[in-house]
């Protein structure tokens, strides 16, 4: 476990992998893969949405419409 001020590279690698998975899915225009990366309790205020999105179905629909 890192001491205060240190970075745990395992955490950094995990976060980097998830971000890359999101980028890859987004660039592939794959709404199912993008939305699957969000926690079931996640909320999203998409740049193309006037509303806050708070369900898995709505998140999928947002990305599907975006692509």
C-alpha cells in the first residue's frame, strides 16, 4: 500500500485500462460496450444531453443516439 503522496501503480494501470476500453468502445461507436463500463449507480450528464442520465437503459440510449 502506498504511503501518502505515493501512487499505487496497480491502481493507475487499472484506471488506464478502463479509460482505454472506454475510448476504444466510443471510437467503435459501440453503445453497448461504452454503457457497460458505467456502474449501475452511475449518473451521466452527456455533452449532447439537456438531462442527467441515471439508468443503464437511458445511458445506452444516449450513446446509441450519439453514434
